């Protein structure tokens, strides 16, 4: 038995039954954070897309994963309607109660769904998939963003997406109160818009286009398979492939990002819970 405040985390699995490293990484981060900080923290995984299994609002923190396929074609499907019904109920709770707020982190596919629903930018298919350890740049607002505290400019993270969000609608950002906090690296030699890489949707909802949960172990295991090695070399060249491997082995890049962004988010969310608990 423990008298420590219980913290309940829901992991929303949007991988549609497809094998992935993401769910392991989320759980590894939570286990590490729980042990390091001596917390009474528990978590539960909900198979949102494949099983249409959505939690209630009785959790304190929500982590919403990436996933395969189009973030457009799922509009008005049963699972997506149930998913957004949950998001709406969490948002309503945050607006209508004086109690603890519920924080949500949206990753990749989840991020694209939120951007599409809030009409913050154009969601479209990339000319070619983006994959590997890549630099991400902070916006001026991003330099003040708590989840990025401790990161360099730019910082490296794992990018894995066929879809993207581009061309931000500034009027819609103002109307919703959302803030763009990170963007894709500048490519002056390519006449294409830079993707939106992270957004603070509101004080309690934040999301990234990239995968802050990814670790070097899972990424390297994937990259060194014959199929993926050939795919990367055919698409980007042999030098780019070996640069990816080198970035994965650098402790100041992928692993530093994994040890920073979601832990910072958890710190912010849990601190708000503990402040409420101390008042009661």
C-alpha cells in the first residue's frame, strides 16, 4: 500500500494493429519516469483504431500515438468519432472544472488528426516519405515552450511520416489559441513549404509531428534490416544512410530528445495534479 497520490495514464494506440516500436517506447518512458521520481503511476493501453476501444475521462494524462495510413480518410469513421468524442470531453472538463486539468500529448498521426480537425493547416501526402533522425527547429514561441526545456536549437528526433501538415492558417491559429512551436528544417534548395512539426493546441494539449518517444535501439534495429537499408539508400543515398546510423549513436541527439520532451510533458502535467492535491 502507498499513500502517494495515484497518477493514471492512458496510452491511446492508433497503430491499427500494425507492429511498431512506439508502444514499447511510451511504456519504457513511463516506467523510467515512475522509478526515477518514485511515483505511484499506472498506465493502460487502449486499442483505439483496431478495436474501437476508447477510455473514459477518469485518467489524469493521455498519450496519443502515431499510426499508419491517411489522417484524412478516417473522417467520420466510428473509431475516429469516438476518439474525438473523448478529446472533446477532456477539453470540456478542462474548461468547466476548478479541479485538476487533464493533459494530452499527440504524436504524428494523432497530431495530423488534430490539425485537420482544428483546420490549422493543409494536411497532405508528402512527395516522398520522411524517415530517420532529422533536425527540428524551434519557433520563437518554441524557445519558451516547457516541453523543449533542455534541448538545443536545432534538436534531433525521429521523423517517420508519409503525410504532413503545411501552410499554417494564421487566422485559425488565432481563433483557436493554438501556437506553432517547431518547424521542419529549412531547405532553400527545394521549393517546398516547411512542415509544422509541433503545436501547443491549448494550455493542456500539445503535439508533435515527429516521434519524441522513439529510442535509438528500436530505430537502429529497424534501419539495419536489409529492406530498410536498401530503401533509405535508394531514396537518399549511402552517405545519408550512414549519417542516420551515426546520429542514432550520438547520446546528444535521439536519446537526449527521448529523455527530454515527454518527461518534460509528464513533469508539467503531474506538477499541476500535485498542486491541486496539496490544496485539497
